[in-house]
C-alpha cells in the first residue's frame, strides 16, 4: 500500500493524482455505476452502495501493522516538503498556546495519558452521537479514516462530543454549548458528516450532530449544506481523499463534487466540479414554476424552446410521492398539506423548487 507517491498541500496545487480526474470536469470512472438521473433518495442510496462495496480495507485503529495513525501521518500532511500534519479546528502557530495550533510535527502524536502539546485522532462524527456508538476497538465504522482527523489533544477535548453549530471566526464553543469548527474547517466538517451519513445511513444520521433547522428532506441540517457551499473543497481535502482512497478503497463523494449534496438534499448551492451535473442558468431563466403555494395544481412553463420536462415530487421524509415525464401540469390536490421538494429534470439539468400544499 503506497501512501508516499502523492504530493500533499493545503495551499499548493502540484499533485500526482492516484485518481483519474480531468480538470474536475467529467464524472470520474469511480462513479461509472451511478445513474445521476434518478431521484435524490435513489442517488444517495446508489452512493451508499458504491462507497460501501469499494470500502475494501477496514483499517485497525491501533496496530503493530498499518493502522489509522499510519494513514493520518500521510493523509493529513501540510505539504510535500513538510513533516507537519494540519490540525483540524486549529488556527494559530505563532502564539504561546499549543491548543489552537494549526499544524504540528507528524511524529508528535499522543500514545500516552498526558497529551498536552501532542496531537491525537478526532472523530469528526463523534463516537457517542452515532447509534450504536462508533467502536474503534476493532476495524469498523469507528476506524473509518474519512471520519478521522489529526487534532490537538486539548482542542479535541474541548470539542468533545458537542454537536456542530453555525457561527463565525475561529473554532470555539458557542454561547449555548455547541461547537463551531472555524471558518477554515467548516466545509471539511460538513463533507465528512455527509460522507458518514451516506456510508452508515442508520448509524450516523446527520440530524444527530448538527444544530439548527433541517432541509426539506428532514434528514440533513441546513448548517452542513450552508458550510458545504460557503467553504469550498481545498486541495488539502482532495489530496487527503486520494490518500484514503489508496488505503481503504473508497472515496468521499462530497469532496469529489460538493454539488452532489445540493442534488440530494437541496439547500445552498455548492460548487459543481463536474460539467455533466451543471445547472444551466439560461434554462433556469426560461423555466417558471407557479404557484408554489397551492391547493390543487402546479404549472411548469418553458418560456423559450419547448423541451421534455421530467419531474419528481418528494415529501419531507424524502419519499417520492409523484413523478411524470413530459408534462407541465402537476396535480397535487390528493396530497396531504405540507412542504414538498420538486425536482425537475430539464434539458439535462436539475432544478429544485419548494412547493407548499395547502
């Protein structure tokens, strides 16, 4: 298993890729089995199957052979010329404090009871917030390296198992006792939580670790969708994803393309790195959906060139309740009152609209 042939950098772009991206414009071969035209819930299920079936190597937490320490000491390196790992939630290497350090020598890892000035392994999806709790005593969900990040031991203790909450600035405990990971790390956290929920959908539900309102499917806190859009994927995350792919065999899809979260859960529109999933603004301008608050009918109007319009309507549980091909009138009169998410496939693009049935 070779973890050494990737040049790592948070701030630099020169890397040797183990994965066949071409300027992040086309869907990579890893996702060739995925049908992106399916419903959001179906797409999420397909990704669950993919990242589960390709998770070929379950890495032990601590072992005399290759373990999670070994992977992190490569995946979390700051740069190709550095021996330092980046410390999640960290933000300052120049003051007298060690608890807020941004980086640290990879060999200063904690293997004893006193860890001040050392780094350890942070479970971003906290072990106790999973159901059942994540167990790292044997290779399992608790040792999945996609969920582990190098972290200062004191910062790790401060975060503890606090749920994530939106705020601004550097990492800190919020006024109501939750945890804000910091402006630089919030996107990283969101994409890890999305991975864990997709990889372990019943054990690691995102609603158990995020504070605030839920998205339209009632399964993803809006805070993670917002962070995913506000803090784009860094080169460090991409390189880290490649290293863990080499070690475990599976990838974090939301690092490869953050827009997958938008397609699945809606919410804030994230960066789209694959042209084939892009939303054409001209098409958006030519489509009108009305009324969005209705007792009986919703109309889909194409004001430019008539195209085939396919739609699916989902309730707040993410269940498809209506779907049709080549239509511009949706009869919702038989549905229960409430909020629905309308997904329109139009001219090879996906358009989301909220519908309220009264």
